[in-house]
């Protein structure tokens, strides 16, 4: 992969390799996930890839009973809910992802602040989905 391609396609390629990669500004050290080709803080184009540890905390979530057609194909429906949320990585960036290992039938038991670890889930369509597990 070309190191200068800070695109969604590059991000998903790294996910398929079980790597959570973001971009880091060489000038101000800001980190972005998904990656960006230009720093929005200092406007520098001096960007490099950085691998995330894949650990963080759940800062917001929702459980979904009526999902998209893709999630229905994955087996989720009114009887089998799924959870999605925002994870704040230890490195600072926040990312939206599927949340695994929580009781989606009892969302009151899911706690904001719970520590999570990255998971790379292979979808039925063959793509890799970013997820975090409790």
C-alpha cells in the first residue's frame, strides 16, 4: 500500500489486515481516525500513518432493533438487537463502531466508561467491520 494514501479505502484495507490505523500530523501530533490527508488543526499536509493500540472506553451507545438491510442479513432484527457506540481511544480519537459483548436486550446494564478492545469482524459480504468488545 502506498504510504501517502490517507483514504477510506486504505483504512478499510488495514482493517482487513487486522490493523487499526489512523493518521498523525508530523507537525502538531494530532491523530485522526479515520485517517485524513490534511491536519484540521494546523492545516499541515505532513501526515504519517500511526497504528492504534485498539483500547479505549465506551463514551456513548445505542441498541438497535430495526437495522439496515445489511444488519438484517447479518441476523439482527427485533428479537436480536445490536449495539453501536462511540469509543474514545487511549490515543484520543473517537470512533463509531459496533459494540460486542454487551447485553443488548437490557441496555440499562451497558455502562458508559466501560473499557473496550478492538475486534475485527468479518461480515457476510466479505468486508471487515470495526468493532470493540467489552
